[in-house]
């Protein structure tokens, strides 16, 4: 069974939002912030923690666009002028090792079939274990405590 994987960040279609006023952003349920601690603001485009002093947006993002009961959205941070990271096969970004993660495995119909919360050192083993189930089509990684979406893992 092939358990090779590739982690995908979200696309950056948000740069124009940095030009909006506080009121215009609020009308879209978006908040512009300046990073004041690190780690603390994980960008879902670069899959890195934003640096102190950087401008970021906190905005709602539909991360599971499935026609299933598991359709979901939630808040994500986006860095100004973020460029989407292109990770290598089986590469795990450093950002994920700084927090407890939950891995949620889904089948091809968007139904969750398993979930685990391995310790940071065991992320790769956790991904491989979930993909050892042939029904697992993809995995989504979330920060365990706040539950926020980080990225998606696709079987290669």
C-alpha cells in the first residue's frame, strides 16, 4: 500500500483585502492584525508562522467544500503577499511540529472515517497509518486545541 503523501496549502486570493478599511473588512467578517508573538499566527498559504510585525488577515475559510455532513469552514490567518508553498513529497512543514495536531481522514465522499492526534514527533507516522486504510482518500490537519484547519494531505 502506497502511503506517500503531499501536503497542500491554500491559494492566496486575499492580497486585495489588505487595502480595505477596518469597516470594509468587518463587513466581510475579516480582521486585519499585526503579529505580536511567534509562534502564534500560522499562515495557511505559506505554512509558516508569521513574523513579529507582519500584517495578517484573520478570515473565514471554507476548507471542506464537500456535499456531506462534514462540510466545514473556520478561521485562518493569511500573511500579506503570501506565496503558496510547494512542499516535496512526504515533506511536513516545521509549523506543524510547534503545535499539537489532529489528523482527520476522509473517504472519497467527504465522510470522516478516522481521526488521531499523534504527538508532534509522530506526525509522519500518523499520516502513514491513516493512509494505510485504502478507504482514506485525503487527510485534513487541524490544530488540536482551537480546532483550526491547517492544511490538506493528499495521497500520492
